[in-house]
């Protein structure tokens, strides 16, 4: 078995897909997932960020300022009134995990693989993550954007993670649901695997082969 570090994304990999979480969040409300996504795109463009979540997890806006902007966008674009003051509590009330992925992480860790969590996360949400099912006893390390002042896919995020594991970047794997984050990991010399939802089974099989040494570095990338 080769010595590897496997860094897992949280939302969309450790949990069910992000789109599924957004659908559940919007259920029973006057706003739709598509409307929320469009509002987040507009907010990202306004603040010069790559996406709507970056506005929050980069600290450009605090959570309540961010949700107020979403509320204003919903009114202006769709004539929909919403109270998102309890956004975090509602969002984190979805406690589902991808059981197959969590089981694989624990199996790899038990076999000597360094297993870490690498997430872009707003500082206001750290408490929710800390108490999320399985997080405390699944990972060797948790590295959050709000703690280190950088985020995926920036090269510094991957440098810090590699230093945390103590392993060479060429023996380090990012498993993420966003292609741009996987691409950032590859630019940093890591291996990259796209996972989440229907891709989970194939991702587990590929990482299994990487752990066993059966997969060459050139194979350690899934799109």
C-alpha cells in the first residue's frame, strides 16, 4: 500500500450533492432553487467573487449582510419576499451524509491513509461543522478557508494542506464535487478526483486503486 493523503470536500462529497441540499432548503418556501442560484450569481458579480458562496466564506460579507442581499435580489428579480435571517440553522438542519463515502474514508484511515477535510467555510458556520455527524471522528485534520485566509482553488490552500499532512503533493489527493477545485489541486501537483452523488462509487473505486498502488499517477484524475 502506498502512503497517501486523501483530502475530502465537505458539501457535495461528504454530504449529498449541493443541488439536492438547495432543493431541500427551498422546499415549502416561496422561492425556488433556480431563483436562489440566480441571486447568488448576481451577488458574486457585484462583489467580484467567483461564486455566491465566496462572498460569504471569503469574509466579504458577514452572514446576515449576505442573506439580506439575497432577500433584496429575490424581491427585485422575482417579486418574492423571503426572511433568510435563520439561513444557517435551516441549511445545517440537513444532517445527511453520503454513507458510502464516509465508510470509505474511515476504511482508508484505518489502513494508514492520512484523511483530511478541506472546505471553503464561513467563520459563522464553524460550530455547525464541528457538531456535524461523523466529522469529529473521521478526519486526521480539518482545514477551513475561514481559518487560513485562503480558499480552494487557490494554490496556497493546497500548500497548507500538504504541509499539514506532511506528504509530498504527488502523494496527495483532493476529492471534490467542483471541477475548478480539482483543477486547482492538479496545478498544485496533487491528484484530483471528482466525486459526489452518482460519481461517488467510481471515485471510491479509483481512490482504492490509488491507495493500493494499482493506479498510476496519470490515472489518478477523474473528470
